[in-house]
C-alpha cells in the first residue's frame, strides 16, 4: 500500500520554481531519504505535503486520500507529522507540555469537562501525562520534564522535536534535516535514535538530510532533487554513484 | 465535586479576603467613596483578566478591550432600565447578558480580524475601539435612553460587595480551570508558534476565536458591574485610553499570570486613587508624570512583569490546590 503518492506537484514563488512537476511515492513502512543541494526544493516539498503551502498544480495522496485543501491541523489528525529544520518548539512551555499539547489535541475533552474538572478531564490529562513521560524516556529526556523547552541544550531540543512529532502517533513522519548543526559524534547518536524510532514505532518515514552517512544508513530508498526536480531515485548505493547527483553537488566540469 | 475540590486553597483565600473586606465595609470605617473604589478594582481585575487571556496567554494583541467593556456596560444598563430591574437577584441574568453581548460582538468581530497578526491586529482592534466610542457618543440618535454624549443616566445602583466578590471568585475559578486545561495549553502553543501548533493538530483559528470571545465576555461582565456600581455611563469611560489601562495591568502583572493581573489590578487602582489623596490638588495632574515614570522603572527592572508566567500557590491559583 502506498502511504504517500505525490503526482506532478508544482510550486513556484514569483518567478522562482521551487518544485517542478515532481512525482514520487512512498510505500507503507518504508524509509525514504531525500537529498539535494541547498535550494533544491526539499523543504518546500514538506511544506506542500503538510498543507503549509498550496501547490500550483498536482496532488498529494495520503493512503489514497487526496489532501488538496485539507487544512494543516486536520492533516495531523489524519496521521501526518513532521519536524522542522530550524527547531520550532513551544519555547515557553515545559518539555512535557510540548509533548502533551499535541496529544491532548488528538484525544481531548470538551469545554465543560475543562471548566468543571470532571472525571473525563482528569483521566485524559493523566493518560497524556503518563504517555508523555514514557515518550520522553524513550528519547532520554526523562528528568527534564518540567524544564522550559527553551532552556534545553541544542541536542536535547532536537530530540524533543522528534519526540513531539511522534506524540500524535503519526502514520507518516517527515523529518527535515535532523542533523543540521550537529558534529559527527552527535550525528552518530542521532542515527542510533532514528534507527530506534524506525524499529519501535511502525511508521513510514521520509527524511531530508545532507549528511550522506546518515541517509545511506537509514534509508531503504533515496531520491535526489535539484532545482525542484527529481534527478535520481533508487537504492542508497545506486544514487550515490549516479552521475547527475554528483554533478548536482560538485558541478559539471569536475565529473569529467 | 471536582470543581470546588480542586480549588480548596483558592476558595479559602477568597473567603478570608471577603470576610476582611465585609467587616471593613460594615464597620463604617470606610467612606462610601472608598468602598466604591475598592469594588471598582475588582471590576478592573476581571476586565484585565479577559485581556490577559487574549493577549497574555494567546498572544493576540488587542487595543480595543475597552470597547467590549463598554458594550457590556451599555447592554446591561439598557436591559436593566428597559425591564425595570430593581433587585440584586434580578440583576444577575442582566449581568451575564452584558457579558454575553460583549462575547457575541467579540465573536462576530473576531472571525475576520483574528486572521491578522501582531501590529495589523493591533490596528484593527484599535479601530474597533474607536468605532465603539463613536457609536456610544451618538447612541441617543437611535436609542434615546442610551444618552449619547450626554451619558446614560438613571441606572439603578444594584452592585454590592457580595455580588462583586462572588462574581469575581466564580469567574476567576472558571478562568483558572480553562487556562490549566488543554485549551489554555493550546492558547500558549499558538502564542509561541502558531504554525507549529497547526502542524500538530491544533485548530488555531478556532482556539484564537475562543480565547478572544471568552476575554470579551469577561470585559462585558466587568462593564456590566461598572454600570450598576456607578449608575452612570459616559462614552469617555470606554475610550482608547481605558484599553491602555488594561494593557498596562496585564503587562506589568505578567503576561500569562492570573496572580499578576490580580495584584497589579489592585496596585494600579491604589496608586491612581492614592495619588489623588497624597498630591495637593494644584499638582494632582502630576500623577500622569509620576505613573509613566514608575512604568518605565518597572519595565526596566522586571521586563516580564512582576509575576512573569508564575502563579501564587498561596492564593491557590496554580493548576491544583
């Protein structure tokens, strides 16, 4: 079953084409890596899938359902989640609240139970609290539940961003440059974490990354983009050797 | 019941405050004028709390809060006079009707303008505030009894200490419960990062509208109490400068702190009225030099307000108590 089916997707900003007639698909439980130089349209693609941008043409199908015109917040309820390249945590909330807020958005209670603190309010809050703590534990963030998200060191913030993305129990997870700003050691830790995520949560993953080592280790399949177009697709080792991919990264003359 | 069970400490501290004030009022130690000032501070606190929900928690910068305060006041006054209300019990539905009127207008206005962000929203709400003021100035042209720029006279004086404190405690408790529920959490998510909150399943348009409508409801209740405390309304009491008063209380108290709004609400009234007594009449207007200087000092010393985002455990305003 195809989890994600992108058909002829196009998006331009003024005269600049960010995504040009892009078609690709992702099978359920598959991990697909997307590589490409800066400005290749990778993040734009994520923004199109998560409804933050409207495509000029083409469509995105999620388990066969056309996502055209579906507002962002509803996509989360359908099972699409993501992380952001430049962290976008809820900085004035605690670490735990960063996780429980999306959870309570999925399974909540009405206004009356909130005002009168009914049994339903208590039970739902307690369940989110418990699940949130378990999730934080999985990402080695336990003990930091009550700290402000903004007070965490960078590496912890990155892990919290991942934990938050998983808090809504998505079927499709889009990870945008998880290794941005990390040193090789931290990249190794990140790879381990991402592998654990892949094993523990049965989901479909699309990951954008510049770190070749990470992409090659994690992905079942890799797609390379340049100037908004798909220039190669296949197993990690095939894509790595692809002439067009090397050209895109190193320039034409160097290849000859 | 959980509603009261989770608020034991808050209800106890409220009861103590009530007993002390009631004793002071009955002792004859306070003049009617001072009593009126004390009651008016509760009204200011309720209204500012509404703005704190809108701006402090949800981050929607509103400069038109006094407009909703005025709508509540005029709506309640009109209903009371129209139906010849003359008892405190009969006033209670009128009080909530005043809140409902402000909430309804807040909802209708909120649908289009809450799409705007930051400065743009500030300008739109500022425009709304001015619009209300102009409408009230000319209100006698369509409904004679509202009095227009001459003011609305003949409102029965039905507000007493029991009603003011009862209403304040009840609405404070509801507000606290909302803020510490998932709704309050969503409001704060939207304030931090609206885009991320949408991606994580929060219907931000709806949540902003809810916060705005509820904040306007509190302003409307405040306005309705005001009308029946002073028994006279004038459009100049609901103009742009009044909105700034509420804004100052929210910011100085702490955006996102109920405790801050309460403490600074009292402090604000105490300073304004205290200076009226302390300063000799010929230099009374020096108040408006001293107060801004104090504000500058406070903002340099405590840029996030006195309570930042903290709540007092003593008053029982935290999540549980």
